[in-house]
C-alpha cells in the first residue's frame, strides 16, 4: 500500500492515524526504513501523539538509541548509531514485549517479531514523501 504526504504536517497527521490503527490492531512493532531526512522522526511524532506523548518530547538527535516513555508503554528506538557491540548488549525483544516500539533505521535489525508493521519512507521531492506499508506475517 502506498500513501503520499505533501508536507511535514501531513506526515505527522498520517502518523497519528497509523498510531490509532496499530493500537486498534494490537500491532506492537512499527519498523521504519528510509534515508536521512525522509521523515521518520516527523512520522514518529505523529504516532507518539496518538499515545498521549507530546511532539516536543520526541527527540530527533539519533544519539539516544532507546527513548523510553514507560508510563505510556511507548518506546522510540533510533538505530542510526547502533554499533555491533551494542546490538549484542541491547535486548530489543524485551522492548518489543513491553510496549509499542517505533524503530527508526530498522534496516539495522536482522529480525522482527511477527505482526510487525513495516513502513518504507521515500523522498519524492522537497515536500513529498511516499510511504509504503507492509504487514509482516499477519
Ligand atoms: N512530506 C514530508 N514529510 C515529512 N518531512 C518532510 C516532508 N516534506 C519535507 N519534509 C522535511 O524533511 C525533514 C524530515 O526530517 P526527519 O523527520 O528528522 O527525517 P528522518 O528522521 O527520516 O531523518 C524535515 O526537515 C521536514 O521538514
Ligand atoms: Mg530521525
């Protein structure tokens, strides 16, 4: 399935809609793929808002691998700076089982749980992005 957005604001709105959808479907892992500047963080802000988390609380720095919003059962995972050594140390499956996880740079993971929603974000032009959705093993 392909969905186009024509501004950052629209991407956040799409995130909010997808956030409500995954809640209603019991989908716990959302894997985001796409290059730097594609809109992964903007989209995550929209998803987070449907979990009662404010946009400003979602970091885009990529320096923190796991941001934990435990009171909301929401984890924002950004693997951009993940090194092999950390991959062995961090038990991602523990997060997957603890709450809803949105993962930026999901290409760095070798395995995802069943019933994950995979979303590829591609840059079409300055303001346009195309989202390709794929539900794994439902
Ligand atoms: N349709 C769009 N959706 C999302 N971001 C967009 C869009 N059009 C332009 N942008 C810009 O692209 C950038 C996306 O940044 P960000 O969400 O941090 O990307 P990523 O996390 O994938 O590196 C922002 O500067 C945003 O304003
Ligand atoms: Mg980002």
